[in-house]
């Protein structure tokens, strides 16, 4: 239950709720490996709201994975590995993303945990990994990254078209392709996912120039 509330706090960026969850987690008993792992997982979920940034969140997820390994419980380990993969993506650690995704898929296959395996496969596609979990070509083209950056800034299709010197229809097509590639349902989810996985951390290209006639 506490883990679910922590995820809600992280998804909604509710700092007050996160503080309450953190206080509650600190009061939980942590005598046994599973209890320690559970506490580490809650801390890792909340790490995205901390001022330490992606590197701090990545360190917390590494600790959570190590704790669930020690506890010897494969399904929570798989969930923690998935969190580690997302944190590694946000921190730009592509090799670590690939390793965490591969192990998540292996855990899911051993347990017959189809939803977990599907979530790992979806994450792999979103961050541009090949089916084997190795780093592959980026999922989005450079133009789609430009468009996604503007979507995340809150621009409409018409404004995106103005900024990139393309037609509104072309901008709409780019946005639709981005939504499909990221496996989300709308532009708001696409923007949130891009921030969470660090898809916007690549420096933006130089502003487009109109060609002289």
C-alpha cells in the first residue's frame, strides 16, 4: 500500500504526499531482508522528487535492486529492475538500461509474469533498445525529438509548425508518430514520459533557418 502511494506522489509530483510517505516508511520495521528491500523500494520511488536529480534516483534504485537480491524474492526484484532501467535511462546510462531490461525480461520469463515482461519490452522500445536489450538506434528521429521538445514545452501544433518552419499538418503527423512510438495515449503523457526517461536531455539542435530565395 505504501509503495502505491509513493508511486502516486511521484507521478503527481506531490511533495507533501511524498514527505508523508517518506516519514511513514522510516517508521516501518526493517529487521529482515524483505523489510529492508521494501523500504529501499519506497525510497527509490520517491527519489525522483528529490533535489539530487537523476543520479540520486539511480543510486536509490541500485540500492533497491541490491536489497531485493539479498531478500531472494524474484518478482519484487523484477519490479525494482524495471525501476532501475527507467532511472538509468533518465541518467543517460544506456548500458545499465540494457542490462536491467535484459534481467527483467529473464525474471519475467522464469516466473511467467507476462505483464512484467511486456512492461520491460515497452520500456526497451521507448529508449531505443533492440529486442535483445542491447543499445540500438534511437527510437525517435532528430526531427521527432525537436517536435517532442516543443510538445513538452506546451506548444500547440500550429506553434510547433511556426517554430520549425513546417506546415501544421506535418507537425500533427510528427506528434501522432511520437505518441505511437512511445506507446502513450496523448501528448501530455508523451511529454511526461520524455522527462521521466531523459528523452529530452540531448542538446536541442540549432534553430532552423529559412533558406534565402
